């Protein structure tokens, strides 16, 4: 007969309390059941663990086994606790790869709500562009990606929100004077600093502006730094421009037809850890409510 964890648990309880009666109360079992379990344990070992039938004193062998049994029972109970916590989404980890503007404007309130409900879940948040997000998802480096993401084979994709593109320039720039009637055509005579999101704009009036650009900058901080220095103007979705420096402004477009669409991508729900599944569910609920605490619309 193999040694079972219940044998160790019964033995450890009897050794600790010094009697079958007290151990049975702690274990929630009858004294006879505890006695039978102990007998099976001693029969398997082939030597007595207690000096007398009263179970008040351990043999030398029993004392050595007791120290190991205590350790194994504690380890087993801790393992069970962790497993149950994982299953209830109380523990585990959540790895996110997110577009910078989403990380700044959308996620803080969501992560606050999530961490309040799941205080023991570890969260790893990384900001990166859409291409890097897809790469991390495919390599299983992250659990959830949020950004401008297309359909990915074998993965779930949920639309979260969309926001309008506009011009970002210095407040003293010529375009800022009549921003209420700004169109793509008004940009033709100005230097555009392109970024990765420009490729999403299919409006034919924007095409010649993009074609004349001689600078492509993928990092948002570097992009805004160049605009702030007067190196040119750029185009960003509204959400990405919420935290502009005081010297810059976001100019909505009068002939707007193009929008940036943000999606959440992850493995199918049945493959997700419970904690990740809970986060995905929360994001979907927020999307339905329209992220009312942001200015994404």
C-alpha cells in the first residue's frame, strides 16, 4: 500500500495533540477512523511510531518521521490553497502588451478595478507598438494584447473602441489658427512626421501628404519631442493626444472619415488562466459601456 497524504495528516495530528480523541476533533473524523489510518501507516512502515497505545509519546523513528510529515502536510495544504486560488482567479498572473495611448488613458481604471477584485494576481504591463504586440502574442510572451490589431489565426479578437484622427502641432503653428475648419488638404504645404498609425488612414486626400513625408518615428515620446521642437506636424488618434505637453495641441479634422480601431486579442477563452479570463471579461464589459470614463469617442 502506498503512503497517502491522509496517513501523514492523521499521524501528524495525533503526534501534535498526543491523543486520538483530540486529533479526531481537529481532523473532523471519528477516533476509530484515525486509529485505522495510523495502523495502515505503521503496517506500511513496518515499525511502531508511538511508544504506547495512548499515543502520547513518539518512538525515535516516529519523531524523525513526524518532522518530515509536518513539512509534507504543510506543503500539500499550501499547494491545494494555491490551486484553488488559481481556479477562483484569486492568484496567478496577467501579462499585458498594450499600445501606449491605451495604457495611459484606458487601462488605469480597468486595472484598478481588476486588482481590487483580484489582489493576489501579479500584473505585468508592457507598452509597445502593434507589430510587437502581435509578436509577443504569437510567442506566448503575453496573455492579452490591446492595440490596433488585425484578425489573428486561432485567437479571439474583440473590438473595444475607436477614436478619431487629428493633427498634432505646436500651439503657435499656422494650422492652429483655424483648427475648426481643418482638412487633410490644409496639411499639403506642411512637413509631416509620419508614425506607424498613418498607414491606417486610407483617405485619398491624406495620401499625398504621407508620400511627401521624409521622417518616420514609431516612438510616441520621440515623435512628440520632434513636433515640440518645430520639426513638423504629425497625425494621431484622439486618445493618444490626451496627455500632450502644454506647448502642443490636438486639432480635429472637419472632413474626418478615418478612425483608429482598437481591439483586444488573446488565446481562446478555454485556454486562458482563470485570472486572465476574468480580465478579458472585465474589458469586454467596459467596451460595452463605452469606456465612459475616457475621451475615446
